[in-house]
C-alpha cells in the first residue's frame, strides 16, 4: 500500500514537473487517511472579512451536504469529518490555513474559497502536498492544475450563448464594466472575441477597484455612450452599489439592460429585487430553476439556515461538489482513499446536481448546463433560456492552440 | 457642457457623503484628539440600525433617523465611558484601542445579524431624477446634499450658539482652567463623543440606499474620512466641509479625466502635498494647544 | 555598559535561544510546522522595523506595509522570471494574458539575483528616503506623519492593483520558482530554510540594537523627547529622522523578501491598510520601546490568531479585538513592560540579597533606571 502510494507520488511528481510545477518537494508520507472510520475533509471558506458576505453561504452549503451525507450513513460506512477553518478573506491566511488542513489534519480533500486570489494562494501548498482542492466558483479559466477540481463555470460556459442572445435582442454595442482584477478582464477578453465575430462593438471598457461604491462618474459615462447592453462583471458590494445607483438614476432595463456574469440571488437580495428587475444574468444555476433535485436542495437549505436565505450558483456548486467527492470515494477501497485516487476516480463521474446531471471532465473542470435568467422584483430569476445540452468546459477557449487536458496544459 | 455639470454634481454628491461621515470624526478628533478608527463601525451600526428598524419594525428610513442617532450615540457613550476616557493622555494608543473596538463591533454584528449583505429600501418619494437640460440629478443625491449641509449648520449652531458648545470650546482650549471654572469636562467629552458617534450613525443610515449593508462596510470609509478631517484642519467644521467639497470634486474631475483608480491615486497625492505644506489644514485652528 | 544595555543583551540572547533552539525543538524539527513559524518570524521582523522608527524616533509609520510589499514584489519578480524561463521570450504567463509582448524594462534587471537582493532593501529605502525627506524637512510630526504614510500606502496599493499587466493585479505574483542562493535551493519546508529566516531576523535585530545603542540612537531618542532642543544643539534633526526611516524601510523590505519565500506568492494584500495597521498592533503588543519585544509581539499575536481561530472558528476575531483593547488598557508598554517589571524586581531582589550578605553594589549610574528605555545608554 505504501509502495503503491509512493509510485503514485512519483508519477504525479513527474506529471507536475512536466506541467512546469516545482514537483521536487513532494515527500513520501505515510498516508493515514481514513483512519478510524472517518474521512477527514477540509472546509476553507472565509467566515470573517469582506469576502465572508459570499463565502459564508458557500460554507453553509458545503456543510449542509456533509451533514446530509453523514445522516444517510456516510460514504461506504465511513463518516465525513469536516475540519473547519476561517481564512478571514486574506490570501496569506488562506495559505496558512490550508497548510493546517492538509498537513496537520491530514485531510484527503479541501473544499474552499471564492476569489481567484485565494485559490492561487492555496495552490502552491496543494500542489506540493499533492492534495485535492475543490473550488466551487466560476472563474476566468486559463488554469489547468491537476490538484484542483473546478466546479464553477469558465468563460465559454457562461458567454457562448449569452452574448449572441444579447446581441440579437438588444443590439451589438456593449459597455463593459467590471472590477479591476483578472476575472473581469478575462471575461471581457472573451466577450470582445465573441462580439468581434458578431460584428459588434465595444462602447467603452472600464474597471473600478474592488469594493468601489461610488458610480456617479461611471453612470455619467454610460449615459453619454448610450450602449445597447451594459455588460457587467462587477462583484459583491460594487455590483450592489452600481445597480442601486443605476436604478436611482432612472435607467430602463428594457432599453439598456445590465447583463451580468457575476450577479446571483445573493447580490440581488442585497440590492433589492426592485433595483434588479428586468436585468439579466448568465449562470448554470438559478434558485428558481425547476427540478426535483433543486427542490430538495432549496428546501433543505432554507430549513437548515432560515427561510430568508437564498441559494445561488456558487453555493449550488459548493453543495454538489461534496456529492461528487462522495461518488468518487465510494468507488475506492478503504485503504485506497487518498487525494490522487479520489481525483482519478472522479473523472468522468456523472452526478445529479440541482442544475441537472453534471459530469467531471478529464481536465477536472465540470460540464454544466448554462442558463439565462431575467431578474424579477421578488428577487428571483425567471429562466428564459436553458441550454439543451451540457456544455463542456474549455478553460483556454480564448487561446488558440492551448487546451487543458488530462495531461495538464497542452500547447501547440 | 452637460458632461461638466454632470460630473460637478457627481462630485458634490460624493462630497456630501464624505461630509456626513467625516463630520462626526472631525468633532471627536478636534475636541479630544482621539483618533477613532472605530468610526467606520459606527457608520456600519447606523446602517444596520436602519435595516433593523425597517425590516422588523416597519419604520421607514426618515422616521427611523432619530432612533438611529440615539442608538449609535448611546453606544458611543458607552465606549467613551468604558474605554476611551482612560486614554486621553496617550492619544496614539487610541488608534490601537479603537481598532480593537472596530474588530469587536464588526464581529458582533456578523454574529447577530449574519455575514450576508442587507438591503434597506429608499423612501419612495425620492425615486427618480431631476433633469435640467442634459444634466441628470438623482433626487436622493440631491436630498443627501441638502441634508448634509443641514447637519453641518446644526452642528455649527450647537458648537457656537449653545451653552454646551461654549463649554466644549473652553475645554478644547484649556481643560484644566475650564475645570477651575466648574465645567465638568468629563461630561463634556462624553457627550461630544456620543454626538460624533450619533452623526456617524445617521451617515450610515443615509448611505444605505446607495450601497450595500455589510459588517465590513465602514472600513473603506474611515480612511477617506480621516484624510478629509486632516486636510480640513483640526477642529474646524468649515474646514471639514471645504475639504469634503474639494476631495469630492477632485475625485470626480480626476476620475473623469483618467479613470477611477488613477483618479483616486491623484487625489491621494494631492492630499499628501496639502498636508505637507499646510499641516494645520485649510482652515487653521489658531488655538495654542 | 549600564543595566539597560545588559537588559537588551539578555533579552536578545533569550530571544535567539527561543528562535534557534526552543521552537524547532518544540516543533520536533518538522519542516512544515517550521514553515508556518518562519512566516511568523518574517512578520516579527517587520514589526521590529516599525519599532525602530516608532519606538526610538517617534515616527509612527502607518504605511510600513508599503515598503514590506515592495520588497516582497521584488523577490517575487525574480522568482517569477525564474519560473517563466521556458516561456517564449521569458515572459511571465500573466503578461501574455494581458497582451504584453515583451518584458518591460523594469522587469529585466531582476533576472539577476544580486540586483534583486540589493533592490529588495535599497528600493524600499529609496522610497522611504524620498517621502522622509519630503516630510521631515517640513517638520511634519506625529499624527500628520501617520496620515501621510497611510495615504501613500493606499496610493501605492492602488497602483499595484491597477497595472496588472506588470504586477499581476489583485492576484499578485503566483507560480514562483524556488530561490537558488549560491547553489543552495531554498526549500521553504526544510529545517535549513527555517534557520535561514531565523538567521536573517537575528542579524537584522542585532544590527538595529547596535544602531540604537550608538550615538545616533541617543540622538534619535532625544529627538523623540524634544526635537527643538536637539535642533538647538546644532543637529540636523530631519536627516536623522530620514535615516532611521530609511533603515526601517530596508528591514521591512528584507522581511518582505523572506515572506515571499515562505508563502511562495506575492499579493497586493501585503500592502493593504489592514495589514499595515496589524503591524502597528503587533508592535504595540510586544512593546514599541524594545526591538526584540516588538519582534516577539509580531510572533506572539500571530500564534494567538492561529490558536484562537482554531478554538473558536466562528468568533475568533471577537477575542482578538478584546485582547487588543485589554493590552492597550492594562499593558501600555506591551509585553516589554511586563518583562521589564519582572526583570527589575528580580534585580532588586538580587541586590537586596547581595547587600544583606555584605557585598554592596555601587548605586548611581548603574542603578535601576526609573523608566524603561528612557535613559541614555552611553
């Protein structure tokens, strides 16, 4: 058993080395995972600090899934033992806490984080220790780690249908506004490529600092440019402030809608349904989506955390990833439970998530069901368009000649 | 030309919010030299109080304002009595203590009201815009502008035309001699701190229709408010108002010419230069301390 | 050689023993545990740097994180170039994504390790030199220094986030190569690496202690007490202030470089306001009147944070805030004040003991000073 792990370690080290990661530090350790009938898993979402607004809901969804699994007899008779840490919205603290989970608590997997910055902060530790990090958030793509399970949408899954649909319904002149970090810029890169194909144009491309909350100047600019669509990748507080101020300034979503890739039920709840009504979001999941699995999820969530709570497309992924983990572990013998075996067992697995039946790609991203929703004044989205097939994740969609495969990033 | 006026109004609107937040800070810092890093949390508490009144008791934003003021002022009073008054002789330590207070208040709110952001409804009568030619002014922002000026005037009246204000100014000038004249300086300090905190609470309640209500919302505000207070000059209400106006308009101008980030950097640089050459502020307080 | 100096020496020796022997022994020389502790050491180093300017010269720098962050980014740039050697044109990956075609000129020198190590301390010093000269020539003091440095910190962080094609933006610089120093590959999870960081901290602390014990240190303390009188003596006050400001920045930059080696990424949060204020807190908890105590403060508060968040995942920041308040109220000189009191009492008892046995100790210059750290050390 040790020998087998060692060989796996060597193979993984080789793969990591080939992908350009410093794989030389992987140490052969006695993996006492799944000892005494419990499977240790890490839960790493910020409960304090600015990002806690979203991450605490991911924590809740993740814990809900763990509790449900344990209540139903666990995995192959073993209970999941969650180790909860609070990384306080700070990347350096993320790096510190993931060390604890992986090294001290010997977790076989860690579920965690919302922002790209925090994912990148835990990456060196997770890769060197050859552990497995389950990341539920939509993100910018362009990453192909063999130690991360990506549960959220990448740009092609959010935009391929959305942008042409918007262009057809409202027009091809887009005003791009987002927070200033890697995700909005990359989404906008993809959007510009799609617009280019459609013969559309970009009225302006604007980035404001994270946490920015005074959009007076931006709204003046938008009024002057008169775009057909406001293509919005603002997140969190900024999105809430922007939409409230836009609404207060009397913009009509029927003429100039806000099309967001990041706005979910949780932001709409904070800005008020009135302010959001009529605008659009693209996501693989909306709380109002109708399926038996979603009914169960929403009911359990509200029962557990209060009827004023909402579920959204990231908390859904935080929830279904635990079930993906369970499905993967179920295929392993008790002595084989280690991060890499779990990863290998997870590839190709199909599980029923609230959004529909999803599948894990060999590149460790997830095949999802993109949807387009229109916000209503009650704070829920009405799903207008639903993809008729699962859309495959292509994290390097915008980069010709590069693709993420089971062997890591392949160029040329 | 309409661009110019639109931006000018945006600047004024930014300035009015800054003024509302900074006024309480200016009074507390000006009167007792306490650098209150928990001021942002007082703003946040005001916002949460407004949310609580609206969603649990059905009291609207305007009707709730006096209650919000009283609530946050009482809390400020408690913090002054319990903590800050022990630190008047070492003002730099108040930075650390009030930072600790800020952490505690944030966490308490997070534990009681939950970590997610909350929503406060804007009074319906202030929906919509005032439009003059091609200049659009949101009614709510216009209201904020007038309201902040009203608060400024009220505070000025309190400071210069009432017995309390006279006592306060005496204490600021010379605490020992004021005590000789029978002024209970402890009480004056405590009430001043409470008043400053209450103003912060009102500011918090009034910005809720423009921003989201989260436990961490105050952190971003306090740094800007501090810069405004220092630029304006210690203990000068007019200075704080002028500095708010200046910073607001400069932010609007730079962020229009450049972009929001670089605009902010330019304003910060300008502030550094201002403090370097006019450390006493725009409206110097000519009291020997 | 008075008692103050002896106290410093004993404190330093104890600190060195703690860092070099006790901690590794307690953590049973486990590379990963030591890695966590090496992080605390780097943070202790930046707290020590702040104590140098705040405790000894009265310059409260709320922007200490800026120089720390600059040091961190310089190291990260070197390591990023190392990791990007195989890319076309040696271009870091994030630049390719933001359509940068060639390596910008200000990245090129950091191919060289020598340049990197020098720049990591000299560039922060240069920034501090410019802003220090600007401020101190104008006789800016106290809270105004605090506000100017704070504004500068916010501006620098905004610039680093804005120009993400050159700095990696909000994500910072990630995916770094290991540092190769004179043929030794710095594996952050090795005992050797821990001793490397500990050595840096001890060398920097020793250098700063020596500085404060020199004539410069005496003048700095005099400036802290009363700058005008020092000026009347003919000393160029602003030059002294600028120099100590620069040295503090150098140490902070050095600590920043170590921090990147420990965590293997650079992030703009290293230049954030919360982080910068945290440094002030560590310094205050340890005691700003002693360099060793400030370093200890950085280490202790971080251990405490780690423990608290372990015990009370839901409300640990509550306890942290309460701790700060209590420290300010009841330990105005931080841990240093407590140690000092204990040491003084021990000394008293020792003297009484000696006196009673007839070996009288000379009183006067060598006697216990009334207040910690406030008497000259010549």
